[in-house]
C-alpha cells in the first residue's frame, strides 16, 4: 500500500480506467466502476468482491477509508494508489471521495429470482435516465420490493450514474434486465398482478388491494408505458393529480405507489 | 416572424443569452430562461409574460410550436428566430426543442401566501440539486401542496434545471425563498404543524394525523435536516426502511409523505 502512487494522467492504466465511462468499453471488459465511500462500503457488506480498488487519500472526506481498503484487500482486491490529478481523471463525481472499485458485471435472470409467497416487484420499461433507475432501485430497497425488472433497458445497470444514484443498493436488490414479453410471461406464470399507473384509469391506486402478489409497472420518462404493457395490465390505476400537470416524475410515481404497498401490507 | 434569423454563434445577443446559465448573470439582470415546449406552454397558460421568445424551427419536435409563438406574441413577447447552431449555443437541453423564453424573475414572500383553512405545505432546507427541487415542485403540484417554502436555498429557483425538472409547474406553485427562522415563525403563527422525517423517530408517517394543518419538512441531500428544524419539529416521523439503506432520495421521501397526506385527506 505504500508503493509509489500513479501520478500521471497519461498513465496507460489511468487512461484505460477513464474509458470505463463508456458502456461499450464496460460491456466488452465485463466490468464496471463503483465510486465513493457509501456504495463501496455497501458492496463489501453485501459480499461483493472488487478486483481492484483505486484510492487517493488526497480526496478522502472522512477517516474510515483505510478500513474500507483493508476490507477490500481481505476480500481479494488489488489496491492501487493514485495521485490527486490522476484520480480526478477517472472519477465521475464532481467532488471525488478518493475511492473507486472495479468489479465484474453480473447478470440476474428471471429464473434466478427467489420469490416470496406474496411477491412485490417493481418493473420499469425503457427507462432513459440513469438517475431515475438508480433512485428506483433505492426506493425498491427501502420498500422491500423483492426485485426490480428492467425491460427493454435504455440505460444499463452498470452505468456509473445508476451505481451512484442507487447509493450501492444495487448490490443487494436483485435486478433483472430482460424484455417486456419475457417479463409479462413471468408475471403471469407466477400469478403476480401487474399494476400500471395511467391517467386514463378509473381506480385510485389506494383503492386497490396491494396485499396480493403485485408488480408496479412504470414506463419511460418521455412516453410512459407502451401498449404492450397497458393492454396486458391487470390493475390500471391512477394517482390523484391536483395541479396543472398530468404526470409525475417516474421515480416519484414509483415510490408513492411502493409506499402504499408497504402501508397496506403493514396495516393491522 | 419572417425576419432574417440570427445564425452566428458569435452574435452578441446569442453570447449574452448563453451567459444566463450563470446564476450571477441571471440575478443581475433579474431574468431567467425557460426552455422547451411543455414548460413554456404551461407558463403561458398560467398567464406568465415572456419578454422574449427565441425559436428555431429546425429543432421543433411537433407541429404546435407556431401556436405557442402566436400565444406568446399576443401576450407581448418579442419573437426572434435563431439558426440551428445559434439556438444550440443558448440551449441547455441535450436535445433542444427550439423554444426558449426569457422572462422576469419574481419573488413570493411568506406574507404573499394565501392559505386554506387546513394548509398543506412542503418546506425544504438547503436543497443542493436543481433536479431534486424541480421534482419536489412537480410533486407539490400533483399532491396539491399550497406552497413550497425553500429555506436557506443552495440552488436558486430560476436555475434552468429547476425550471426543466419542474416541467413548468413553478409558474403555478407558489414558491417562497426564505430562511429557516422565518419559515419556523411562519408555521407557528399559522398553527401549521411541521412534520420531519428522521430515522430516529418512533412514529410512522402513516400513523400521524395528516388532515391537520401540516408542513412536510425535508433536509438537504447530504446532511438531512439541521438541528434548527429537528428541535422545533412538531411531528417527527419515520418511513419504513426495509432494506440496507437508511435513507431515501429527498424528493422520493417528499412525494411518499405528500401522497399519504392526499390519501388521508381524501379518505371517506
């Protein structure tokens, strides 16, 4: 750990790491970057093994970073120290925290999911913004959704901004990348009712029984759900819209409904 | 409207407009930019007067833009056509929609607010990310919050990304920029109970009576609420957190609680 740090931003390894911001590069190498104290800590706690950790004490914000490095090393990660500038070159946060982990991508399939007796899932279709997908993962973790099924993905799960916005819960929230037809099949096979928020629905989401096996299905930011989902949906519902707008941000609508699932399921 | 368009990106007017991305420039001139079809349409519908509209048909996405231009002109806006590149220079969206409005900033004070008999407000403290403030405004509109009180603002209301994320509801949702002490005073004077989400609270937000006059108070992304608010808070509550994380995204937590207010108030 006290080896000479890599200080040059032209170092080939630094250049190769900076390229991981590109999806094609990540997918080709089958790896991704996790940046920051909280996501890396959560990943390690979840038993995730980083192949490499790059660190730069000049950027550390707290005093517990050394423990993170020790834990990662114990779990088999190779540690490499970078100079301040070289670290900034590979970081994607505006204010880097001096910790970046490189680990292998993984893939969870629908068949991998272990469902409870009364499943509660979140399904998203063609989400475009990494920040929204990350926030939805965070809401899934908070509300105890058993899995997030990402259909016809536009943003990839291993986009650094998904990892960041998820604050590391992606390491524990089972997330499946698939297509809509497979997801619809899966829900039917497992008798999980699909609930879709659409302004045209008559029933309020709060008037529907959410204690039954249910999947909240949400569409893309720009276009909402496609007809594929709207036509196959078991429970069309609407959220009350009191103002001038006819829709909410997709992650806001998701969390509002997800917490209604929690409320109904926890009610005495 | 059929004058020669401004095509040079070096045109002094184009350069001056591009500068409006900077807060200091906006504040000095007392103006701000609204970009895109939906926010501009909503602004006009709300009776907002743009001083100027810049447009570039090369970027138009739909076929109703001419009507927006006509409406804006009727309401007194001066229309200026820009070339494709010149427009891209002043736009802040990745995919511009060919419409940008320049209008005067306004300021709503606590005394300006017209409260109902049982007010429902949203208060945010030191929010940092424009996207979060915009999303909270959108949730306020959807849930019928009477006003949003922004305390100790880090991001300014007229930041282009707040305007964008709010999808134009900022033109109809009364929003007050003030300091925490004034907001706390205001709530006390009007007997509005402050509800703060904090992991340390015993009571669930769903177990509290939200039909009473209430203000949801949310802290900053990084630090949560300061002691000023936590100590003065009438109703400390918590959201169930089922997973590994101990907090939600601030706009997610806000909308979850706001929709519980709606649910309780609409319940028979």
